């Protein structure tokens, strides 16, 4: 059983994706309630039997610090949906690279608003120039992902369970 559980705050805001074992532990400690279960999957003990939790909700509201999502190559790929931001193609991940929209030679830094996913072909074509200098246009302006991004990133990387869809913000999957 390698199922995971979506953890919601008391306000039904997605917090994270946790192993089902942790969800069960939190259930026995009276910290969560089960909102959705995986169909046909059960957990049995000597005295109890209940469904494998798909979505659980904290019983007490947890205030979160809003740090946002970590800047990394993989997270930029997820943000850009593994799509070259110049030509729009979806090459295999081994043929994707990161591109500084404003090149380092012009003072461009490595942060969310200056990095995009780019295929190797377009990256070579652009070289150390700005998109305008290279005669290329960005499909989407690079932006820092929203607060639900860590759940969104997980759900794009894995198959999102159907029970989660109503709890995730639009565009998260």
C-alpha cells in the first residue's frame, strides 16, 4: 500500500501530502478526522476496521508561515508544465534546461521571475541574449508560484486521486 493522504487545515485549505501511516497516527491522537477514503482499501486491527484515508482534516486550525515554494530546477519545470516557454514544445525532461530570461551577463539573477523552462534547441538559439535581442517571445511571464504550489507540484508529478480534486485550487492539477 503506497497511498498518500491529502492533509487539510481545519479551514479545508490544503496543507501537504503525507503518508497514510502518518494520517492514521494523527487519527488515533485525535488530531484529524477522515474526510474521504480510498474505495475498496481498508485498514484492520484486532478490534477496528476502517477505510484507508485519502483526505484528512485537522481538528484545530494551524497558522502557517507563508514561505512559498522552494526555488529549484524541478519546481520550475513543474511551474512551466514541462513546456519550453519559447517554442511551446514538451520535450522529455532530459532535453529541458533552465534559461535566464535576462542573462547573467546583463545582471540577471537566478530567481522565479527570471528563470523559465526551455528546450535545449531554443536555449542554444537564444544564447546569452535577451529574448528581444534573439527575436524570441516568451509564452508566459515567469512568476513565483502561489502558496498552494507544494500540493500542486505533488499532484502534477503523481496521479492525483479523484477524491482530492474538490479540495485543490483550480489549476492545481
